[in-house]
């Protein structure tokens, strides 16, 4: 019996990584690569996460976004609990294959566990001299109520 072939190519040269036709991702020392996720239709940034090799492979194989949860230290199928599944339209890799970009369609119209459409629902004020620096909400309403979706369980990303 032979071992399963490796899904990712070995990184053998700069030319192969930057100009080649095979996926040869480079994960950091922690085994992770950053992922920017945007709405496939509007281009709006929905979230930034990370993937390890297992999450990337699961995403490719299922067509649904999987990430590595740094707070829970486990593979995370986005929307498995909330139903807000991210259906992958396209996966792009940057020039040196150490960052990923997912273009997705989102079931339920939201990606943020706080209830907003995007995880980037606040902007940093650059017009104020007051400290601490203020945040400005860019989304006026939540798309869903997190307590109805997740219950009262504490969020592992909260302090």
C-alpha cells in the first residue's frame, strides 16, 4: 500500500513558488497562514483569520471555509454552529504563497460572531485628540442576535 500523495507541492525555487502552477503554501513557524475573507459579490472585507494545512485542505475539498481557531486551538468550520456557512467562490494565494484570500458567499448575510455582517464593523477615529483613541461604528445594526444563535456560552475570544 502506498501513502497518499501530498496535496501541496514542495517549495523548490522562487520561480516555482512565484510563477509556477502548483500550490506550495508556506505556513509560519506556528504552522499558520493569514487569510483575508471577502464577500464574493461586493468585495467587502468580512473577516481575517488563519489557516493551517488541515484547514486549507478542508476548505479546498469541501468548498466551505475552514480556519484554525487560535483561541480554541482546533479546526473551525465557519458556520457549523451558527449556520452562517461561507461557501467558497474562489481561493487566491499571494505571490510567495504565504497568505490567502477567500472570496465567499455567506449564508445568513453575516460573518461576525458578534452579530454584525463583517468583523470589521468599527473604524479608528483619526479626527480626535482625545485619549484613548475612539472607535466609530460603521454598521448601525446587527444582522443577527448572537445570544439566540450561540446561547449564553462565554466567547473564547473575549477577555
